[in-house]
């Protein structure tokens, strides 16, 4: 299992399943088109190291096509590609589990309990994704190398973001919505 994204990237590089593009690549249409072509050919993951935005260069590299093949998805989850269907069934069951009807059913579910316990998240005090934290007035989405994916789009978009929304008067910790929405920046 990988401790973080950097470990996974190293593993992909060792397998020759990730390439780094050092040449300047624009976030306006160019990066998306390169990604589209590589994805359609089941090509490697790509890190664009020299990203150019509409208003200049970005110091932030862009990783694309990370989960562009079944094999990479399975590698990231540390399972055999044939096991992805079983994982999907397990996750679907966990979404609406049925309680055991009797003691015998409960015993049969013990291996499932073991799997579920191994899925627990691990809380850490320091993580690589928290090396740079901007708060308050320093928050600036224009720093991010967000792509313009289609001609005539009015602005760059973030595709497949996890968006957490919570009302301003929500008192409960669990009173929120989590969804995937296309976000125009």
C-alpha cells in the first residue's frame, strides 16, 4: 500500500507508467488535448512540470491520467484488476448493509468485518498535502493551474471536484452535503 500520492507516483515511474513533460504546456486547451489523446490510447499518467496559465507560468505541476487504466486503478488500490468487481460489490453492500438474521449469518459476516476495519482512515498530525496551507486573504484560486478544456468556454473549470457544502447556520457536525460538481472558476 502507498503512504501517499508521492509513493504511488514513484511506483508508477518505476513501472514506466508515468512520464514527465518538461516542455511548456498551456492550461488553455493544449493540456486537455494531450491528456485526451493519451487516455484514448491507454497511455501513461503524465506530470506536466512546466505549466503555463492564461496569466503566466504556474509553479504548481499538474498530474493527469492517474487512473486512466484499470491496471493503474487496481495498482492504486493495491488489488488485482480482477478484484475490482468484488470491491465494487463490497462497497455497494456497505452502502446499504443488511443485518445478520441469525448467529450463523453473523459468523459468515466476520471476514467482512475484518475488511471494513482495515478500511478505517488514519488521522495524522502532519501530511504532505498540508505542506502549503493558505488561509484567509491568502486564498487565491487563480494560483491553481486550472484547465480550460473546451473552445469557447467562458472560464477554466475544475472537473470532478469533491465539493463539501454546509449551511451557515448548520449546528451539527454531520449536517453537510458532499457531491461532485463541475466548477467554473
